[in-house]
């Protein structure tokens, strides 16, 4: 297990974070380097290093993360829209070796990104 993973430390409450949601499967918190006025990270409590590492058994967990995103979007009044992003590996923009979903909103999000 990756014990130097910053997200694990947030899950374990050994470093602080502005928590937006927590349940037995996942944790959501506000990004300390936001890329939009609203930038929340949704992470599974189960260690999954990258999107490539998900398995069939993780389907319900991934679905739950999407339902949490909808719940947060409603709580944060994101009725004008939002974007969900999952980066995979270094070239895909992943900087923490723990699967995470970005919930971005509060400004016009152009396409293509990057």
C-alpha cells in the first residue's frame, strides 16, 4: 500500500482538508490548488492507484462516486453545469497515485481542455 499517498493521509485525518462529503466508501474535499471557482476532489477510500487499475468488483464504488458528484453539485448550487474529470497516469495529468475525480464548476469550461 502506498503510505506516502497524500490522499490516504487525508482519509486517515493525519493532514487537514476542507471536507465536502464523507461516507464509508469515499471522501470528497476542496482542492487546495483549485483550477476553477469550485474544485472538489472525490476519492475512494479503497486504494486504487490509477483508472487502469479498476476491476469489475469496483463498479459499484465508481457508480457511488458519480452519485456523490451529483449530490455535491446540488449542494453547491451548480445548476449551470459542471465537469467531472479523471486523469490517468502522468501523461494523463494524474499527480497523486490514488484514483480521484475532479468536480469543476463556477466558470465557463472550454473544450478541448489542456
